[in-house]
């Protein structure tokens, strides 16, 4: 199954029999049926969801005394906003001997990320925004338009996205300050290739919705369904047209047996983003489970064609093959991904672990060295070195 962790957000999609006409024989030309999303929140199915304490927006972006002291003592003495932005970037990544560590599932508030020294891209973006604002810097949120990218978590594939912030001026002046080509982007990305993709400006409200969606996704993976619903509902209330959360809500509904609601949520998801191929995919899964094989086949064909130019899709196929024990097939897919993007450490690691399973330790070591070479965070590099050390003992 595939979940969508957008900016480190979770997401899936289903279908509803009364809306079958929405899927023509050519999904790319389908006329989607409007969904009344106001009727798609089914509180009664999750009776304890209101018992959970969901972080408020204020709590997500709050600073404590230690953080305020960090800003006042290390940043505010610099009058030039461009230099202050660069100083923030430097201080943010070098606050301790360990530095910040990347952890995909670390969906944290600004305070938690600051003190735990761990973050995913969304959590660091929230932290950087909070500190930058306190440092009187004017900033913008950016969503990086990367191809679909998946990370496995148990029985789920998590579809991830990416965000960062751009410093554009000084809050203490009436005019935005632009430094020509000297823009400062604060980015926490363990995958360098993502930085070359186009970007869209997004609102703080959208980032908050992403935070709630991430938290809901994690709860869903842990089978904490009422908590997942509470977070998905919070995300929808924050940004009603955020496509990934509707897909995740659809998956939640399907998981608890509410397939009709699930399908409607999936259609809501693709209505808000027609190119949400993950939503289409999960819709096809639901149709297959309901023996609607021809409709599912048409959708599978549509999304497969759309994804063939995405190296991360080939890596996903490799990961699925590896997970199912088809190591030779996994190698074929990882090599295809590598041929399209040759500096992604995850592809080399996929090859290394597949060759290891086949008993070819020499090739496994070769690709582990490649993975280590392209890993651009010390903790990821250390992980590969540890595996190399173990491999050398065989």
C-alpha cells in the first residue's frame, strides 16, 4: 500500500460505486465528479478523536526562552539582513558537535526540533521559519516540486515531498530587500538532486496543514485510527483543498471498513490535484479489490505511463521487489533508476543490499562505497560506513 507523506506527508486514495462514471476509458481525459467535502468528515466513526490534544498552530511555531536567547545572542547583533540570514543558516547546522540529524519520521514542532537536534525537512523548515522571524527576517515558504518519491515503513510506502524557506528581506524595514542573485535558501535535504527542481511559494497555513497530515500519517501507520482522524481533520480544517490529506483520509476510511467514504475522499483528492497519481493508484487498488478490474487496469496504465520517466518510481519498484525477495528484479529496477539519476545514494544502497542478499559481497561493498560517497549528511554516511565495517568482517 502507498501512503503519502507530503513534506514528509502521508497519502492514499479509494473509490465509490456511485461515482464510477467519473472514470472513463481514458483516465487522462476523465471528467471528475464534484464531491461535497463538507459531508466527508465522519466523526462518529472515530468516537475518541476529540479526546486527543492536537498541537495548535501557535504551539507548532512557538519559541521558548532558550530559543529566544539563541536568536538574541547569536543573530541580532548582525545588522545586515543578508549576513544575518547566512549566519542563521550556519548556526542552525552547527549548534552542537553532532549537528542536526535527518530523520524522515521526525515530525516535530519548532521547539522539539531545536532541542532534540533531529528533524525531517518539514520540521526543520518550521524551526528555521520560527527562528528567522524572531531574527526580524522576512521569509517565504517554498514547496520543491520533486517527482514522486517513496520511503518504505513496514507494510506501507510513504510518498514524500519537500519544503524549504527562502529569506527575502528584513522585517524591520518597510520595503522588501532583494539581493539580486544572493537569495538565501535554508534547506534540510538529504537528497541533493531535489534542490534542482522548480519551486512554488506556499502559505504558512499550508505548511501547518502538512504538519497535521504528517502526524496523522504516522498515527495511521501505527494503527492509531482515532488519532489519525483527529490530525487529518485538523489538516482539512486548516487547508480544505489540500489534496494529500484527502487521500490519507480515504485510506483511513478504507482501513476501518468505510469503503464508500474512502472512495469519495479519493475522488476529492484527485479533484484538488488531478495529477495526484498516488491517489489514482489507490483508487485502482480499491477497484481491483471490488473486482472492477477493467477500470483498475485503465488507471494503472495511465499512471504507469506518467511515472516511467521518474527514477524514484523505478526505485519504488526495486524496493517492492526487494521487499518480496525478488532480488534480481530489484537490481534491474535500481539500475534503471541509477541510469536516470546517478548521484542518488539511495539507489546505490538498494543495489548494495540486493547484491548482499544474493551473496555477492564484492558488489555489495562496491555499491555501499558509492552510497557513502553521495550521502551528504554525516549520520547517513556513518550508517553506510557501519555497514561497510560489518561487510568487511565476512
